[in-house]
C-alpha cells in the first residue's frame, strides 16, 4: 500500500526509541518515494522492506480475475526505477535480496536502510479484499467460521449497506 512509508514515518516520530520496519510494494514505494527525503531529514532509522514483484501486483491480480490476465500498465508498460540508485542518491544503505540464503545472512543496520526483496513476478498479494467484500472477508477466504465475533452485524456485502 502506498501509505506504508508515511505511516512508518509517523510511527517512528511517535516512538523514537523503538525500531520501525516498513513493508511496502515496489509500486507503493513509487507513490510516496519523496518521503525518503523525510526519513533522511529527520534521521529516522526506519528499515524499508520493498516487496518487489516488478509490477503493480495488486492490479495484476485484479486484471487476472477480471480482464483475462491482460497486464497493461501493471506488467506490460510498467517500468521500475533502480531502487539501488535512488537509495544511493539519498545516502541510504541498500541491499538487494534475491534468495532465502541472502536474507538469512543479512545484517540490518541501525540507521535507515532499504532492503529490496525480489519476489517472483507472479507472487500473489495476500491477504486481499476483493470486489464487494468487507475487510474481514479477504482472499484467501476463511471457510471454517473461525471469525466468531464481529463487533457489527454486517450484511453479506458492502453494497447492501
């Protein structure tokens, strides 16, 4: 989600003695990439994990479900900047992680850092709310009634409100 980095900044400013981690997709980071300047200006030691599937994954899934996997502007037509060069421009340590072994060996600095996790192109975004569903009814769907108590009597679909 594009708001992950601003939320992480707010969390770090509100809790300066705690370590804050931001998990954000490659597309979401591009929506708020200017906030890296805020991280540097306030010397915030946020670790930013880019969940990088090299395309707008959430839009790809929507296109898979509704448009016969025509990945226009989410795969085809999507370009990705060099996050390594962007991190370098801000003076933020950058690490590209392409395997579990690399992740296991990673030592996260105490300062701000960007950890670029390379995921397969067809990685699913989960959990994910789809179509006319409430947030408690997300993909992958819970079929076993394990959500036993909700604080509001929900109709079956938001469109029924």
